[in-house]
C-alpha cells in the first residue's frame, strides 16, 4: 500500500519535471533560428556591432534561456560569447572537452568544410554551471565561425 | 760468442732493456690517463651542471603547474579574491623563475648543437604553456567552470613542455654516456697497454735473467763446485772451454790451484810414509814401557785402595763419635742455661732485699733522730714547768700581804661602826659606809684565800707534770737505745745481703762463663761433626778416585798395548 503510494508520488514528480523542462530549455530549431538572426545582423550591421550585441546579456534577441551565441575566428580565438565574457580574446583552438575532443577546432573545421553543421560535445551550462552534453549548430560567418547550442536531456 | 762478452757489458745491456720497457710503459700510461682526466673534466664541468639546470627548469614548471590547478580549484570553490590574488602572484613568481632557469640553461657556453636545437623547441613550448596558463587564470578569476574546462588545454601544454625537457635531458645524457663510453674505452685501452707493457717487461726480465744465469750464474756454479772439490782435495776435476771474459780468467786461475794441489798431495804422500815408519817404532817402545808401568802401578793402586778403605771406616767411627758429642753438649748447654737463669733470679732477689733493708735502715735512723728531738723537747718542757712553779710560789707572799690589808681594813671598818654608833644620828650615814667597807674587806679576804688555794693546786699539778715528764724522758731515752740497737742490726743485715748479692752475681758470671764455654764446646763438636762428615766424604771420594785410577791405569795399559 505504502509502496504503491510512493510509486504514484514519484510518477507525478517526473511528469512535472518533464513539463517544466519543455519550457525551460531551448530547442534545436530555436538554436538554428538564433544563428540565422546573428548572420542577418552580421550582414547588416557588421562584425563589431554584431559581436557587441551577442556578448551583451541584455540583448534578448541573442539570449533566450540556455540559448546564446558564440563566435570564434578561424584561429580559434573567441571574439564574442553570449554566456562567458571571460573567454573573449582567448585562443581556445586547443580546448578539449572531458572526452578529449578538440571541440573548437572541430566546429571551425565544420564551418570551413561544409559551411554549417551540428557537433556534439560537453560544455558548462550557463544556468547551473554544470558540465553537460551539448549539441551546437555552427555556420561560417565571413572570416568567423558562429554557433548556438542546446543542452541535451 | 757469449763467452767473449764481459759480464759488465752483459748486465748493462739487460738493465738498459728493462729500463726502456718501463719508460715506454710509463709514457703510454701518462697519455691515456690524461685523456681520461680530460673526459672526466668535461663531464664534471659541463654535462652534469647542464643536466642539473634542465632539471631545475622542469622542477619550476611543475611548481607553477601545481599552483595553476590549485588556483582553479580555489576559484571553483569560492575562495575570496585576496587569496586568489596572492596565489596569482605566486604563480607569476614561479613563471619568472621558470624563465630565469631556462635562460641560465640556454646561456651555458658548452652546450652541443643538438642540445641547443632541443632548447629552441622547448622555448616555443614554454611560451605556449605560459600563454595558456595565463588564459586559464584570467578566465578562472571570473568563470571557474570555464577555467576547469580549459585545464585540459593547459595540461597538454605542460605535457609538451615536460617531453621537451625530457628530450633535452636525454640528449645531455646521451652525450654523457658517449663520454663515459669514451672513458671506459680509454680505461680499457690503458688497462690493455699497461698489461701489455707489463707482459713485455716480465718477458724481458725473464729473458734477461735466463741470459744472466746462462752466461754468469751457471759458469760460476760449476766453478764453485770445482773449487769445493779442490778444497776437499779431489784434484780429478776438469773445466772445459775457458772463454776470454772474467770467468775464463777465473777458470785459468783454478787450473793453477789444481796443479798446486796435485803437488801438495804428492808431498803429503811421501811425508805420510815416513810418519808411519816412525809410529811403528814408537809402538814397540810403548809396549815395553806399559809392561813396566803396569808392574809398579798396579801394586801401588791395590795398596792405596786398601788404605783408603781403612780411612773410610775410621772416618765413619769418628763421625758417629762427633755426632754423640754434639748431642750431649747440646743437652749440657740447655742445663747450664737453666742454671744461669736460676742464679740470675737469686741475684735479682738479693738485690731487691738489699734495697728493702736500706730503706729500713733509713727509717730506723729517722726514728732515732725524732726520739732524740722529743727527749730534748721534753727536758725543756720540764724546765719551763719548774720556772712556772717558782713564779707561782712568788705570788704567795703577795696574797699574804693582801690578806693582812683585808684584816686591817676590817678592823678599821669595825672601829668606824663603833664611832658612828657613838655619834648617834649624825653618824648614821657614816655607819652605812663603814658597813660597806667591812663587807668589801671580807670579800677581799675571801678572794685572797681562793687565790692561795688555786696557787697550791697549780703547784701540785706542776709537780705532777714535772714528774710525768721525767718519766717520759726516761722512756724516750730507753727508746733511743732501742733505735740505736735496730740501726746497728740493720747495718749488719745490709752487709750480709750485699755479700749474698755479690756471691749471686759472681755465681751468675761463672755460670755464664760456663755456658759460653759449653756453647764454644758445642760449636767445636759441630765443627768436628762437619769435619768428620767431610773426612768421610773425602774418604769416599778418595776411594772412588783410587778405583778410577786403577781402572784408568788398566785402560791405559790396554790402550798402550793395543796401539
């Protein structure tokens, strides 16, 4: 009897969590859309204005829940970052995730080779600073690589 | 050929060869040793310090790296900004010392090209590592999560630096190893050359020794043998092929010795023959002499033995007598000593007695003197008493006079009483005075009578005292006579005691003399005993000698006859 009640409680909690997550995290489509917005601004307002807007957390256009924009040059230097301003100006070409993937290097390669694509890696979530699995969509943007990622699960 | 070379030349040649060998070996050793020393020097001055400098670079990098990790860890766990700032400073200092150590290593003047190439590569890696590390720290100050992500990157750079440092170390080690190998090779060469030199030296010395033995020792040995044989008189020896060196000349000299020896042998042979003839003649004479000698000596010896036997038995008897005497005289000595002791005790007693008697005489004399003094004092007391009696008697007329005065006074008082009664009332006072005077006169008469009575008592007492003193004096005189008698007796006794003492003294002296004589006698008896023992020993010895003489004479005769 008690066990049955406990199981029922757990099921209810789980259902609530799932419902909440649907609203809390951005989706892949939303990520792609944000990249496109960045591309549009880059084409219209130029690199510096775009980078400033992307890095400024008050710009709602580029900041939506756990979604943000990051821009690297082709040498791996971070030029704009929506979540982690400390990284701006740092060369992360050799940065590895916990699985040993050279993630910046790999995303630059995708941008260079096919112009756009998805890439899976691990990255700290800006909401809770926990390192989580992330899938990012990247595109080539002039001499830069621009990307937005979603945290899986 | 060898026999023509002189010994001096031979020895000179051999020793020169040995010296040259040693000199050559010394030169070889010097050359290889100096190469070894050079290599060791390089190793010590250049390779080892370069290695140490590379290790220092590595250590400082490790030091910095550990602090970077600590920084990120602190930042992730919210350690405050001040502590993080301090740690950042420490890390900067660590990097400064990395740079300093690297510069010190790169500035070493003796680095090989390979090491310099390695160092250039390392410089690039170090720069990259420092840049990466600074990025991590910058990010870590505000974004620890990201810095944690970046640690992998820093680690890769660090690993790259580490492997480059290792490569530098490996290159230096390889160079050191090459030098060590050179050293080992040089040491091996040295060992080989020393061994070879030694082998050649040993071979030379063996050859030289063999040569010396062949050319010097062996001929000398054979010469020595020949000379020994010559010295024992064996002239049947020959030395062949005399050379022209010192040994050849020696052999010639020995040949001369040999010939001389042969001549001496011939002379000796002829002399021996003559000697033998003379000896045969003498033996005959000796035999005759022996016969004669035996005849006389044997008889004498037999007699001598007999006489000695008699002497020996007499000596035995004498020794026994002497022993007896000795024992007896010993006993006598003891008796005499006892006697002497007794006599001395008597003498001592007599002496003590004499002392006692002297003391007695002194006391008797004292008594005599005191008695005489007492007698004299008693007589003077008697005289004094007589004087007292006389004085007392002289008082008597005075008492009579006083008596008369008292009677007259009494009469006068009576008269006055009468006259007063006649006067009546006018004479009443006077009658009282007259009665008073009368009473006084009566008292005076009574007193005078008392005095007369006392004087007569004194007189009779004095008379009794005089008579007593007279008796005392008579007694004392008697006592004086006795004392004189005692004194005389004691004098006689003292004389007798002195006589006894003198006699005892004399007896002691005599007995002492007797004891001395007997001790003397005893020592003579001892001497006699010892002498008789000696005589006996001598007799025994004489007997043995006589026996010996007899045996020897017989032996001598046998010998003479057999000669």
